[in-house]
C-alpha cells in the first residue's frame, strides 16, 4: 500500500520538515559542484535525486533497476536545469513527502526522515561543514529507521547483524546469522553506516558468534 503523508502539524511532520531544511541548508552551504559521499555525485545530483523522488514517477524505476538508471539520471538533470538555487527553492517550498515510499502510513515518515538525514550527511561529511547535532526525539526516530535500513541494505551480506546504541541502553537484532556483526554507535552514525559503510561513520564493529 502506498503510504500517506504524516498529518500536518504532527510531531512526525515537523521532524521531516526539519530534516528537509537541514539538507537544503547543507546543500546551499556546500554549493552545487561540491563532492558528496555518493560516488560520482555532486550536491547538484543529490538535489535532483530528492526532487525526482518527490515529483517525478517516471524516474523511479531506475532507482531499483540498473538498466533504467540512465533514464533516472537524465530526469535528475532535468530537475535542476533551471538552476541550482531554483531547484533548492522548489525542494524547500513544497511538501517533503515522497509518494514512492511503500510503507505503513504510521511509520513511512521515518523513511522520509532517514532519506533527508543520510543525504545531508553525504554533503556534510564530504565537505568542511559543521557536524549535525540532533535532539533526542529525532535520534530515537532514526534508531528505528536505521534498523530498517540496515536490514534492507545488508540482508545479502551473509552474516547476522545487531545494532547497539549504548548511551540509550538499546540493542536490536536486525538479521540472524552464525556469525554476527555488532555495529555500535548513535542512530545517525548507524544510519550512515547502513548506507555508506564503516569508513563514513563513527561506529565500532565487533564480529562474534551469534544466531
């Protein structure tokens, strides 16, 4: 079932809006041609990516199907052809909701939050920008999103996976396996690890027997 936007005025909606604004601020501070953690992509590419996720269903199949990726990249370029500042303004002025997300309407907002958060870090960590500081409630939401992202992105690794957030006393098994990677860090770092690997994130990885 296609998810619905969080209720306007809700705490969930405010968090997604804030995450979208963090991304816009980071993109503007870095500039369109600045590098990102997405190999081969500049900040301009990331802006186009988020605009097409939100506005352009024609581009969506290429996200999952490599043979259609060139179409998606062309649509991303079209999304920013009017200029970087105009593209940022369109991203900032409209709803941050992405209809592509397939999830429960009650939890889909965490996917949106995670999407904006990880792409903000793609910019911040590849450029000399101040580190992101998040409040406890946003970290708690990202904790749940990090577990889902890690399960989706690492299910073919062939190992078990446990995520741990020591300062909050939280731990969750994400994947079963005879050998288990215990990945330890804050929710934002765990989310970045899930998407970009250990070199991009401040995490500790401990491999141990597990089921």
